[in-house]
């Protein structure tokens, strides 16, 4: 089994039909593509962008999205050719990104406090205010039918992709630290931390209508 050291970022698409895993090599310009079925590796040097900070694989395994710590642009590449397909532009550095499970949409979150929704060919659909300092809520549901937006550190909004208004809102008492859908996409587990108090950790479970179904607080003291 091959082993890789000093790798800066790794990406696989959960539930994807693809057997590919992406590795960002230490030069921060090269993406290594590892096929888990064949154990074969292929490297692409992406010379048209600054140092790579993170990498994301499309569900069909055909495209790779790279973000760069000092760059306000996310780049989408053809994995087969290593060719730049299009750019997703913000006004400040892009922090994170996600593909929807069906590959129809991409969402990007940047330091300009905006989360943008794009089609799979790079057309801007809509932008949302995202004031959360955590990137935890920049994601889609497992079926790709729900887009999460961090309105602020204590508020998560749920949207149908492309919709102007949310269909549900989730509130926490602390700063959102982690968000996770269950496999059915009908429930979300939200971890938050009360940094202004005793740093207690709160776990809440919501259904996609925004109703809280479980809550437990773990004391930090």
C-alpha cells in the first residue's frame, strides 16, 4: 500500500462513484490523484494559480476545485487534462468550498463575508451574507437539495439551492463549531462552544424543519 508524507491537504468525495483521492503535495502547486482501485497515481502541476490551500473533488471525479490562502479566486480544473475550466471570483480570499452531491452546484465561502452559489459550469446563481467565522456550515445535504448558510456564529439557515429566503433557521447558544447531516439528510447534528462563558460544549440535533429534537451540554470545567 503506498504511503504519502508531508501532504498538505487531502480530499475524497464521500458517497461518490469515484475511487479517486486528491493529495496536495508539499510544493503547494501539484495535485496528486490516487486511484484507490488500481493504486495508480498521477500528478498535475497547476502553474496558473498561487499556492494551493485546499482541494475538493467533484462527485463524478471529473473536476477538482482548488482554493488558495492569498487568492480571492477558487479555480476549477479538468482532472483528466489538468486544464483550468473556469474561476469562481470573490473580492477577498476564499476560505472553503463544497460540491453538491449531484454535481449541479458549487458553493464558496470567502473572507468578504459572502457565500456564493454557482452552477456546475461556473455561473453565479445567488450570493448570501455569511458572517460566521467558522466554515462548518458551508456545505450541502447528502442529497444536494439543502444548502447551509452560516448567517452568524449562532445561526444556521437552510435553503433550497437558488432560493432567496431560507425555509428553516437553526439557533444555538454558543458559536457553531461543527455541523453534520445524518445519512438520510433529514437531521443535523450541530456542535457549538460557549466561548463567552465557560467554554461549555453543546450538542443539538435538529430536523430539517428547524425543530430541535435533542440537546445536551458538556461542561468544560
